C-alpha cells in the first residue's frame, strides 16, 4: 500500500481499478488474453519488439550521421536494453503463464525496472529510468498504434490516473464510468479541478510523479476529501473507505431535506444561493440541490466541449435549454472566458509568454468581434424567454467595460432592426477578479447592474500565484488578509451603491468561509451545485450579528493560517456536522 498526498479538488471517495493514461496518452489496461490466443499474442509482442528495434536503429543511424558517434551511442544503449534476452523471457513468461496481454506485460515489467532505477540514489542510474520509459512508450506505440485513445470512449468503471488532464479532456470524461481521477500535476484553482467538481467525480491533483508505480487494473482509492491517492490499499483500508462511502451517502440524504427550504439565516435574512454550471446538463444538479438560480454559466465549455467555435444556433440552443429548465429563475450567462488553462487549438494561448496575463477572456472577445457578437446575439435572444443576465469576465479597466457594453448595445440595435425579440433591460454585470477592478470599484458600480467576485482569479492576480501550478499551491489562499480586504472593498461598494454582489469563485462554496462572507455583508453566493446544500445549512444555522462578529475579528488578523483555524473553529461551534 502506498499513500500519496495531493490537492483535494472534488470531494467524495472512489474505490476502483486504475486506468493509467501516460504522458503520451496511452491507456494501459489490465487485460488478459484467452488461452488459445497466447501464441498470437506472443507473435504480436515479437512483431512490436522487432519494429521498435528497427525504429531505434533508424534513429541511431540518423543521429550518428548528423551529430556524430557519441550521440548515436545513446540509441545503442536503448537497443541493448530492448534486445536483452532476459527482458524477452520475462515478457514471454507473463504472456504464456499468466495470460497477460502484451501491453499489460510490457507496462508491468518495464515499470518495475523503472522503479528500481529510480530508487537508486545515483544520478546517472536515475537517468536510466527515463531510457526505460522511452522503451516502454516505443513498445506501446507499436502495440497499440499511434492513436491517443479517447478518454470519452471508456465503457467500464475505472479510476483515471494521468500526468495531466486538460479542462476539455476532463469535460469529456464520462461520470458514468470514470468514478474518480488523479493527476500528477495541476493546482487548486485550475479549471480541471473546477470541471471535476462540476462532474461530481472525486478527484485529487498535484500528487507529484507516481505513474511509474501503478499498472492498469491495480486497486486504487481516491479520497477527494483529504486529497489522498492510495495505491494497492490493504483490506482494512478498503473496509474503512467503504464505510466512509456509506457515510457520504447518509449525509447527502440528510441534506436532501433542505432542498425546498429557503436559504435564510436564523434571524430571517435571505441569501441568494445560486449554482455555477459549465454544461446545460448541470441545471438539474442545481435544481435537485435547491439552488435559486444560476449565478455563473461558464460558456467557454461550449467551445471546449465541441473543440470548435460554436455558431449562433449552438449558443442559443444551449442557453434555451438552461432557460427552459430554470423556469423563470435567474441565469447569469458569462461571455467567453477562454485562455490561460482553457485552451483550444485555434485559441491556444500557451505559446504566449504569460498566458494568464495575455490575450484571454474579455480581451479575446473584444479582439474578435464576429465571435463576440455571435455570442451576444444568442444571449440576447435567450433573454426574451427568461430571467437572463449577462456578465463580462476579467474586466480590468473602465474602457474595457464600456467597449463591451457598446458592442452589446450595437448588437441590440441589429436585433431591433431585424425585429428579433430580446430583453432591452437585461441586467449587465461584471466579474471582479483583477485587483485593478477592486481599486476602481467605486467607478465600476456606476456602470453595471451587479458585481460577481471571481475569487479564483482574484487570488491568482493579487498574490501572484498561478492557480494551476502545484509548486505554489500552498501560497494560493483565499484566507489571505489581502484577499479579504479586496472582498470587503468590493462588497461595501456594491452595498453602498445598492447593487447586488455575489461571490462565484470556489471560495463561496467552502463552508469555512460562509460566516465570514455573510459577516462582510455578502448576500449572494454562487457555488458548485454539490456545495449548495451545505452552504444552505450553514446559512440557516447562523445569525447575522454572530457573522459580523466573526468578520470583525478576522479583519484584525494578519495570517491566513490563523484566519482559517479561527473560521473552522467558529463553524464547528455553529454547525459541528459541517466543519471541514
Ligand atoms: C473566478 O475566477 O473566480 C471565476 C469564477 O472564474 P473562473 O474560475 O472560470 O476563472
Ligand atoms: Mg475567473
């Protein structure tokens, strides 16, 4: 048994068999072959080994010619390893005696070698591990073909283990079969994490390297509450986690009774509790959990899911689906927020030196008016059918907001001319997720109908911490006093000006912060659907003076760590059941 600590990004427990997706995207299943297929499989292995050998020879000759003999020698070493008769005997034996498939045998045997080399504390032998990785990949490519198998094609329950998953790869995972996943890299605020939570798949990311320690089919536990990945768990651990799965189920059933109760504090103050969605299908998750509306619809997943630019009808149909399902409840549609870690081949910003500071989000929309106008037309058309509100992401300057509003006004005129119905009074809001927006908030509130604070980016841009980088994950902290001051400034400005303020970053979905946010005057929370019942439960258990006292105390504190400890203690006192 081996326990790995990563970052907990999507709660819940998953117990199942591993499906390893290596860096090149090969799926390495645990597969057995029928007794009468053994000879055929041995031939397949022999063919793959010959082809891999020929490929290495070809590379060696080419490199020798271009760079000289000493470089060619690297490939000779690969060739020697590949053609080592002991390797061949070991692989043949696994296929013949244990009936392993050649792919599974290759990954099993070579990963064991890799582990031995990695455990040796000598640099040059460590390097050998990489050589064996190369050989493994080469053999798998020859056995499986070059095609990266689509994760969306998984048809039996598995736990996906990968070096990395992009947000769109994650979006394509089928929650029916992918019962959990873990990745070696990734940070707490990454969109991969957000999508995992949306799909309600228990997930842990940023564990560091471990894929060489597992093979497809190994038993795995993902503890999405504590951020643990457990490889080869023993019986006692499995039993303990099975019990925990049961506890989760019971807790969810208890919380279900809150669905139709309003989110009001014990002293009768109403809290607007909305859900965040990435896909129209999530609307049912929101309604099932008792959300009052959609506070953030991340429309970029329309682009990421399709892998191409959607046309007006595609936009409109998606919005229509949401509007119809929400039956009159408010829906805040955010315009395209592509870039940084949400990339498409034709919008790929990763080549930019600093994609988070580059051409992304509203900047991309303003720089590509046909694309922006297409989306605005569809949102406006949907506004004729329900309580649709529009929101612009990553606003940093007044000019940017005014430009976006001008394009919107222009599109409204077009629709009017064409006699296409829309709501002329559709509320227009902005995300507050850049410190510059908070510094200028007294001006912004004059020009919008509502504010929505995106703490995920606000933390990233204020603390200069990449939200998707595990190396700095410990510095990414919603409880940092600087973040809390910004929140207070933005909430105060909204209250003073009489416009609604909502927090839609992940922070608002954590029960740790509910009392604090209520105490700071926040009355709008937009959270992942799975978090709705717990946030509602906290709201219903506390009163406003109690929360104000908590906020006042917190605003005198200097360290994120102390703030978190204090908030957890206060939550425990108010609602022992939910402290996390
Ligand atoms: C945020 O930044 O807090 C936010 C809600 O937007 P996203 O996570 O999509 O960047
Ligand atoms: Mg954001």
